[in-house]
């Protein structure tokens, strides 16, 4: 093992643009430099007032902009130096007791009173309390914020090594534990030529977690892939991995990109199964969903973009069915297993995946299910299977990528379900189109715009209050509190649910057969369907959702007519 470990991390973004890394006054930031022998250690000093990286909604080029916007600092921390740090908890029972009660806090106290801690806005007070205890016990206390990586180094080298794991495994463990603690649904690891950048997505919001070296990123990828039973990370071909970590199911995909590798890990708690009524549908939508759930047969589609909660909705529907029916689920992968459902796994990486898929679909007829969950309708094959089963009077549920209920029809047509079939009475039962929008934390939400706004916070707030005709708007607080992650306490569904009449020659069916989506919109409104924007406006004016974050997910909401333009009626 090298005697000096060099790595990079991003300094947290400063509050003012004028602040520089070498500003002369202020508090330590925990930038630690040491030579290989560990003889010197100095802390660069910068001005106080650093804040958490403001979060942004996902952006394909974000990792690049995050890198250039943040200052990058070379740091090294020698193993020799690390091993000279003595743990105050070993000699001071009061400190040991305090640390034992703060298990979620990443902190290390040395015998000379240095409190190394990984910054966490929800623990500011705790650190202050700890400092006064250390001051009282050791006669000296000094807080030094460190990066997660530095903490990993500390733990694996200076603190009692708990097992023979390498620091890389420690790093993997720490990132995954952090992701679980921050309720992240996705972890993004972008390995570039000169660095590796790690982002998390929590409650739909993507934000920077940390940055490490290119080599450490590669090593981390290998460690991650080795956690799967037969996992092997490949540099230049797409690979998948799947393993369980601390009761969370992790599924990863790695793709080579022009500068390195792009890795996405999805974290799922297999016990997370909220009932339908807790997902956020309004009363009417929920009733429509229940009617679709127990319909006489036909196709029902849950559509939305990536991360719109489609599979959670299907899982909740599946959970609410009984074994009076024969239910089959086809999925790749199977996320949750139910005793009353027959689950058939499709493995799209299998060598003869195509053949296997075809024979599975062929076998469905003989299995004769009452209800079939077909997963994503992604190609002609699945579309054909969906048509066959629905025409036989089976209930078929599938998902489609689409941004509105109306465009779902065009998408189904594109996938090979002809409009004369879609418009046949009893074939298409319903379309649920949905998005997941962040819920503002009730404890720390603000009354005015929290984002930097080019038009000024007051002007922006007033404009939004006028637009939504209420003073009751709530905006997320990016600093967050102990009850939330960055001001967001969860996600809620905003949806539009189309339920098609089964009677022959209803105008809605004629509209589908005639490709008349505008006409269909009119029919649906007459039948009482609310648009997704309408649903979102209700949640915004009730103070449940931040208007800006909501618009970032579903697009700009019109001011006068709540309907998105494709649903608007021009008289
Ligand atoms: Zn909060």
C-alpha cells in the first residue's frame, strides 16, 4: 500500500461569488495537506459561510457543470499521519459515551482535542455540543470539517480497523450507507479521465455527493460489481450488477462513455409498498384506478417519464388484488414478490433472451391468467402480447414512457397497436399518466422563494402568489432540517386518469379511431377528467408542493387555463 494517499474532493459551494479558496480570514475548511512522512499538517483557511451545494433538478450535463463550478482541491493525507492520531474515546469515557449516542454522525475526536467531522447541516447543534464537551474534557476543542473520503481514510487507518477490508470497500460501504441515510433512490458515479463525481437523487432531486480520483472511482466500480455473486466490472462493455446491501436492493448498470464510465445504481427497499391511497391521487382518480383494477378486462396503461412512480403504482395495484384471480407478472427484474402472484422474470441480458421472451409470451395463453402485468410495453412483441391478452378479455396492465395521457395513445400506436384496435369498445380501459413531484417539508418550508432567482426573491414570490391566487404558497428550504433531506420530505403523484367508456360508439372511441386527440381531450373533460396540471395546482395552492420544483418536473403551468396546451380547448 502506498504511504501517501492522494485524492481530490470538491469544496462546498461558497455563499458569495467573491469568495476565494485562499481568502485570508475565516474558519478552517478541513483542507488537509501532509507530506508522505506525515510530518506536517496545515489547514488552509477560507472565509466562513459555506453552504450546502444548492440542489438542482437533474440535468444531463450537470456533472460537468458541477465540476467546473466547484473549486477542486488537491489534498493528501498520509497513512503515517493518520496512524499518529489518537482516539480520545479510548481514554475519555464521557467522550466515548457522547460518540456512542451519535452513531449517525461521522466524527472522530483526537486526544489533542481536534473534532474531525463530515459536514451535515442537520448536525450543527450536535457538533457545537460535542465541542463544548471536548473543551471541558480535554481543555481544548477545534472543529475540522473533513470530506467523506477523508473520514473513510480516518476510519480505516487511524481508528481501529474493524475488519480486513480495504479502504475502497470502506468507501463503497460509506457511499451506500450515506445513500440509504439520505433516502437516495439513485446513485450516479461518473468516472471521467481526471476525476470521479458522485451524485445522489433523493425524492427526485439530484445533487452532488462527493468527488474522488479517477483511479478511486474505477476501484470503487470493481468493488461494487464484486458485491454481486457473479459480478465482474468491465471497462468497455455495458454490465449490470445486483446485490442486497443493508436490506436494500441495489441494481447497477455501467456503461462506457467517451471519457470513462457512467454508473447508475438504483436503490430499492423491497418492503416499501405504500397503499394506493397514499400515493397522492385525488379521490376521483383513486376511484377510477380501483374500477380499472377490477374491470371486466382490457388494457390499462400507466404512463410517465423515468422516475414517475409507474412501478410503485403497479405494485400497489397488484398488492390490492386477491388470489381469487390468477395473476401473472412479467418483469425484468422482479422487484417485489407476492404470494398471490405468479412472477416470471425476464432477463434481457440472457444469451437467448429473445427466444426466451417469445416462448414466455407464447406460454401465457396456456397459463390463462385473469390479470397480466406485462411490464413496459417497449416493442412490437410486448405490444402484440398485450393486444392478444386484452382481446381475450384479460385485464392487462402495462407501462409506457410518455409525458401525457393523450400522447400515450400515439405512443401505443407507434409501438404497433393500431388505432382501430385502440378505439374498439372494451379494449383500452384506461390511461393513467403521472409524475412524481417533491413534497416540501412542513417543518422547515418558507413563505418566499428559496432559490436564487434572477428576478429577485420578493418579485418572484409575488409573481407566483398572483399566478396561483394565494398567499399560502410554500417553498422548500434548501438547508433542510432534521425531518427532511434538503427541504424535501418525500414525493407525491400528480396525475391525469382517463377512463374510457365501454359502451359501443362512444365519441371517445371515435376520436381515437380518427386520430383526433383534441376531440378526445374535449370528451375526457366532459367526463370529468382533470389534467395533471390541475392536480398539481391543487397541491401547490394547498402548500404541499413548491411551485418552482413542481414546474421543474411537469413543465410550466399555464396561468389562466390550468390545462396543458395539448388539452386546451379552442372554441
Ligand atoms: Zn425540513
